């Protein structure tokens, strides 16, 4: 079954005028939701399905994916190609696209890219008066290095000046990590104290911070206290002791 990764987002300029209708784009299903390439597997296949009833045209673009200060950065690349670059999906139809590696994998570090699927605007219709929402979906592409690839995580916790709890994750390994969610438990307690839905990628050599505001469920804890952290990730479940620093 196709895993549905439906993202409907406004794209371009929209009219915010009373009486003007807004039509959303068709829905799209993608399987698998990521591609993993290597020296032994230089081409990956992805199926794209139009789960709506209206035809839609889609354009593909591949970008190099890096991170800086916790934010995603995308730059143009020809190191990975996706074909066909433009295609039309009838309602209920599907299209097989292929992502091909055009360079040698790095010897030590994972390479990261994203394939963007951009819905193209349909031909203008004289009977349509409104604004149309066009969809843009991105899929990660990971290229394995020659050596074994794995994330190495360092978790930290600190109180901010306004009493919030900052949870920091640094990935010092040679591969990405995707945090689906994590929970924190107080010392000696088997019940989660705070649960955070994350769905966050941290690429190799990068870090990410989560700010948990102070409230009745997040009481101040003194520096030196140790929290038990449990995280669900795409590399498996992980546990760690996290020291609260000043």
C-alpha cells in the first residue's frame, strides 16, 4: 500500500477577496517516502500516485540538502537525477520515477539530497474564478558511504533565562538521524514527565534545539538533575541520561 505523505500548501500569490473560491490541489501518495542509494545500488525507484480525481502535472527537482544553525539549506545539484523530470498524472493514476546517482559515494560520510515534487498550474479556464492551491512535496535521498554509516548522538539539557527547558541534540556521527518523538522522565519515575512530538531530521555534524516552555507540567529542576530520555528514531529506539546544566 502506498504510504500517503500528503502535504497541501499554498504556493505563490493568493487572492483574499470575499466571494473568491479557493480550490485545493489533488492529493498525492508516494512510496517509498525516502530513497537510499549506494555504490551497489545507484538507482532507486519511487511510485507517485494521484489519489484525487483531477489530473495533475508534476515537475521534479533535486537539491543538495544540508543544514546550518538548525535550518535546512538547499542548493542546486546534478549529482542525483530524477526522471522523468515532468509528467502528468490522471485522476487515480500513478507514475514510476527513478533517482540515479551520478557521482561516487563519499568514502566516510553520508550524502543527503531531496527530491521536490512540484505541482504545476493547470491551463487557465475561463469558467474558473478563484485561487488554486498547488502542492509541493519533498522526499529525502540518502547516499551511503563506503564505510559503515551511523549517527552518534549527544543530548544536553539546560534552563533558559525565562525558565524554559532547552533540549539539545548534536549528531557527531557520519549519518543522519530522524527523531520521531521523545519523552523525558524525572529521576526515579517510570512515567513520562514530558512528551515531545518531533519528526525532525538532524544531519551529520549538525545539531537541533527544542524549547519546552515552563509551565505546571514543566517545573524548574536544579542544575545537576538527571533526566531519563527515550526517543523513537529511524535508527531504532534510543535511551539516554540527560544532565541539566546551568
